[in-house]
C-alpha cells in the first residue's frame, strides 16, 4: 500500500506480514494458507473500522494526500473532447488554474479547476495550486465565454488558498476574487462546483459560487485552513489537527449545515486508491444535478443560486422586552419631531466647534 498516512500504518504493517508469509510459503514450500486467510480477514476488519470512523483531522490529511487525483486527472477521466485554454488576456497564464471546453455525455460544458503539481518541479510551476490574480481572471474569462454560449460551468476546487505573496497583492488579488464572486452570481447557466481535495479561503470561494456545491467524501472546505486558524487562535500552526476538529470542515458537517448539496462517495482508503471508481462516482453525481439544472431558465438559475447562498447560516432576532421603548438603533425609524430636534442639536454643536477664521 503505497503512500500510507501515519494513521494507516497498522494496516500497512499487517499487509506487509501477509506479503512476507506468501513469499515465505513460496520460498520454503510451507503451507501458510490458514494463517494468511486469518491475517487478511483481520486486515479487512481493521480497514472497515478505520475508514468508517475517520476524524476531521484524518480526513484533512487524506484530502492533502500527495497522490490524491488532481483536477486534470478528473477532467480527463470524466469528460470527453477536452480542449485546454490558456491565459487571462491581461497578464499571464497562471498554471495553478486549468480549464477549457469539454463534453459530458455529449453536452458541451466549460470545466475549470485548481491544479496542484505531481512533483516538486510541477508544484513550484503551479504555485502548489494557489492562484495569482491572473489565475482567477483566467477562470472568469472562461466562465464569461461559457455564459455567452450557454454552456454549463463545472469547477473543481482543490487549493489551500489564493497565493499570499507580494506579487499577487500588487496585481490585485482581493479584487480578482471579489469580481469572480460577483460575476458567478449573475451567470444564467448551470454552475456545479465540486470540492475534490482541500477547499480553503477565498481561493476556493472564487470558483465556488454555484447552484450546486458537491464534495468528495474525504475533502474539506473552510473559510481558512486549519493551519491558519491554529496560527491565529493559538499562535501555533502545529495544532492544525485540533483546529480541524473544531471547525466543522468535513463533508458530513457541511451537508448538515446546508453549505453543500451532496456528498460523493470515495473508494475505501481515499480517492487515490481507485481513480476510475472515483471518476465514475463524480460523473454520475454531475449528470444527476446537471439534468435538474438544465430544466431551469436563466432567470431561474440566477434566483436558485441566490437562494442557495441566502439561506446559508442562521440568525435570531431578540425580542423587545415588554414596556420598553425601542431606541433609534433598534431598527425603528425616529419620529419627525425627534429627527428635527436631533438635527437642531447637531447644527448648534457644529457651530460651537467650528474654527474661527482670522
């Protein structure tokens, strides 16, 4: 089992024992069939128990697994006729964002996603999946084109956040993210967003304003990374596991909170164990939700998207105690007499404080 995480080590060690027994059986000609069957059954039980009760911290580490499939892996496995497009037509081609034209079961769509690297050199070229402003503007260009030609938009979210360096700030990082949020809210085509790994901060939200937001079973999605939260709360980024447990960032938590609409099952052990299975699961969910959204008009799609985000979060208005007069700050307009009196008082105060001109 390649690329095991620390909490998977007991299973890995047991698998190693099975492999050694099989090798010894072939080498020495000794029959260890019963012992091998017992160990394999024990291993299956351990896997079932472990992966059915993963903690938020363990899911966080699985979402960050270096072998986890990337956006391009899923794009090539789920869609056909993919043609990648490049550049934002303003500054550069940010490799942390990929996208282009493709077909899903014969329907033309625009697909966009964060792209992490496969090795150190690739990660450096792609800024570890953290886009600069030109990356977000590149994505917006693709989405505007999709809206113009009435193509559904599919986004894959997988980033720790937008690139935090000076170069990104100098080129308008916050404005680029904010513009994406505003424009995505207004497009009259179906938008489906899928969190495939780690969805962190504004870098994730810039591709996350959709009619449907889906998550892989072991993905995470939050306004700040657990490491960042730990740094702020406890001045200690090493407490990221503790922060992950408190932040409610897993797919089950976010489905319960109404942040996402659906969870996509992963193969046992994570998406990196079986790309073909994972791609099929994504394709099935995508097709189901897309069929529902294609039945809506452009105006209905915009309203559907508005209502989705409008209902996120809960608030409660406290009741006014009986007999108490509401203050002007309590949401009630002041009377005409009170407003006039307040205006007169303000004018007198202004005259008293006005500087004397020599």
